[in-house]
C-alpha cells in the first residue's frame, strides 16, 4: 500500500505528542518519547537546536555548572565519547554538544525549526490538543510537552525613549549570531545579574569605553575556570556513574552538597578558613557545598555576605567605587548567585565607569545614549542584561487553553498553580518540563530536566498500559503542592530579596516564590512516591 502525500500530511498532523522547544529538555523529550514508540512532532522558534545556548550568545556566556555534570546521562556511550575542554564550558561548546547530541540520535528530523507555537487548545471531546504554529500549521496531539525553558522570555525594560536611540541595542538573551564588534565603541551595559557579570569583563576588554548601569549591587563568587587536564578527564569518565548518582540525590544536582554542619556551630576562625578554602576552589560550592544555615539563618548568612564584601573591598582599588559595588539590604544567594571571571577587577580599568542608578536613576534613553538624573552618558551600543520573565513567561506566552477554553495566563493571574511543577489542573495531558513549582532553576538544569522527562514518560507509559487517555492533577493535590512550595521557601531567607525567583523583576507580576526549594533529591523521592502510588494526585481516566 502506498501512502499518499495527503495521507502523510494527515498522519504528521495527528501525532501522539507535540514537544515545544529544542533545548536540553526538548531534545531529550523527543528522544524518550520516540523510544517509547510515540509519534512526535517538535517545534522550535530558533533556526537550530540549543535553547538557552542558541539564544544567549553574548560575550562571556557559559555554564555555571561544572561541564562533566552539565550534560546528559541517558547514554553512557555519549558520556564517554564527549570530552569537555574546561571546567565551565563556554556557550559555543555547549551548543556544539547539543548539536552533536541532535545529530548522534537523529533528533532534528522530528523538529520544525523557525516555527513558534502560537496557540494550543485542549479539546474535551476528542481529548486532543490542537496546536497551532506561526507557519499556519495545525497539529493534533494527545500529549503536549512544553520544553520551553525557564529563562527564555527576555525582558527588555520599558525605559522611556528606547526607540529614540540611534545606536544599536541588544538583549543578552537574544544575541545576534554574527556577534557584535565592540572595538572602538562606547558601550553601556544595563544590569548586573549573572549575564551582565559574565559579559562585562569581556566587553570591557574590547570596547573603547564601557559604562555599567547598576541598579542593585550583586554578590558574586569567582568561577576559577580552567582547562581540564587529560588526567582529570579520564578520572572523571571513569567515575562518571557515581558522580551522576550523587548529583541525582543532591540538593542542587551538583557533585557536592551542603555539609552536615552549621556555620554557627563553628568558631569564627575555623569558619573563615573553610570559606576561604572554598573561595579558592571557585564555583557554587562556596555557597552550596557549605553550611545550610547560611540560607536559613540571617546571622550565618551575614557572615558569608561580609566575607564577600571584604573580598570586593580588597579587589576594587578605589574605595568609593567599592562602596557602590558592595551589596547590602538582602541576604547573599537569595538572588541567584553569579559566578564571575574578573568582574570586580574590571572596575579597576581606566575605560570602565560605574553608574549607580540608586544615586542617579535613568530618566530616559536619548538618541545618543542614556540620560540619568545628572548627565547624559553617550553611547554607541546599549546591552540590556536585564533578565527574563522567568518560569511562567515562557509558558504563558504560548497561548495555552485548557478545559472550556480557559487560558493558562488567566488561571495563573495570581501566580502559577501546578502539581509537582509538571502539570496543572484544567489542562489535561499538558506536561511542563521544569515548570514553576519544580526545582528547575535552583540547580543543575540537565539533572532536573532528565528527571522530569523520565517521570513524564513514566506517567504516559502508565496511561497507555492501563488504557487511560488522560491525566490531570486534582485541585486538592495542586493546592497542597502550592502550599508546600511556599512553606519551604518561607523557611529560608529567599523571600527577602527582590529576585526573579519571586517575579519581582517584572512589573505587575505576582510575588510568588516560583521554584521548589526542597532540593533535587527530596523532590525526586517525592515524584517517585507519587508514581509508586499510581500517580497519586492525578485524576486519570
Ligand atoms: P537577572 O539576574 O534578572 O539580572 C538583571 C539585571 O538587570 C539586574 O541587575 C537588574 O537589577 C537589572 N535591571 C533589570 N531591569 C532594569 C531596569 N529597568 N533598569 C536598570 N537595571 C535593570 O538577569 P540575568 O543576568 O540575565 O540572569 C538571569 C538568570 O539567567 C540568572 O540568574 C541565571 O539563573 C541564568 N543565567 C545563567 C548563567 C549561567 O549559568 N552561566 C548565565 C547568565 C544567566 P535589579 O537587581 O535591581 O533588579
């Protein structure tokens, strides 16, 4: 029997699952779903795979997780074949890795690139999702898997006069593929989060002059990035199984964990020495391989914060400038802690100026630069390192409608409501990879992603085996989960900072702590228990 063109089209438009996004999560979701024998179609806005690493090509962009754990674990062969160059790989290398994975497992054939999903509506009669794209396609699927990333909806602040600027402007999360030549240019960077802190030292070396517009001074810990020696590589590859297993059950999906000891139990000198030793090692371990009370107890947190303040003071030669760069008013690490490669040192350069927006706020953007309350800073290029509408933004902008046409953004008007961060009541068979209410951004993303995809695939297998067609969380399960996520966050110092974890960076966004802070290992255990109890908390029918 020959299949007609129309027949093939119809088949392609009626699939088991649609996956949105071709980053770490989307690629793995397609791999697993196909392995289960499902017909899958994927859609990706970008022209290629990579997600975060496709879009964030700004100078200095790279992973803050150690390379040997910032990767997939599903294929032992892949793990042995691929060799990372350095401790913290640059964006270009991670993108190459994801392209390699896509080729190696023949994943691209399931994706349509340059295609954004601009609507997905659940039809109760057919129990199917009707997915529409900006290319005019309509695809029907039983399962809708969103792999849209947590930090993919770039937020460019609505500063008056932005369109008057005659120079070029860029957002770090939408960086041009051809790169930006800063040589001989007067550059302004607005924002000193992780992206700004990675980009600023690199731009400063290229630009004629760099002006950094800082609203809130940020803590930062040295990355101490370096090349991996062949000996390290072979040791890591030999022990990779154990390393991965440790990550899976750790608090933040990394190859280290909090000590079984509080900072406040140590005498000052011992504590200082331990902080110093870890500072010399570099990386997140300084905070997240240290003392748990630093995130729960203000007194312990103050010790850590003062340690970093001293480091900033030692590094920045001009004492008045150091004062402006030293953070105060919120506990350290309650805004995502950046890792840096010479960030504070950059302010010792003659071609770098810091503008403290708390003293001289931005009034407007003008045709030749940025006007603050005291002067106009003349610029050829503005870089917005101003962050993202995190976790909810990438989902609400898709145009998802559940039962009775209810819009996801309406349901979440007062903050996202999910069960396990993976599903939401009223939207059957919608599965969100690392959605709000899951650990997601509070650690190593690939660890989180693999757990989520595997768990969703387990749920879909359960449905298919039991002859059920839909799974949807109960209202009660969702409410309990929401309370649990909030209670856990409230036990920490995190809610004290105006961070994107709380939506505080987006005007009008409800102040709700978005990720699950109970730890990757604990979350994994809870998810496994839910599965063992026949997916307790889901209405399955
Ligand atoms: P971010 O952490 O939200 O930082 C945005 C910065 O822009 C903040 O300094 C913010 O100031 C400032 N800002 C925002 N609106 C402004 C305005 N209207 N005027 C002046 N300043 C403004 O964003 P990000 O640096 O892009 O990082 C977001 C997240 O992406 C990170 O936390 C991290 O999870 C991830 N990331 C990861 C890596 C990595 O793994 N290597 C690298 C980069 C980013 P306020 O603090 O005052 O709001």
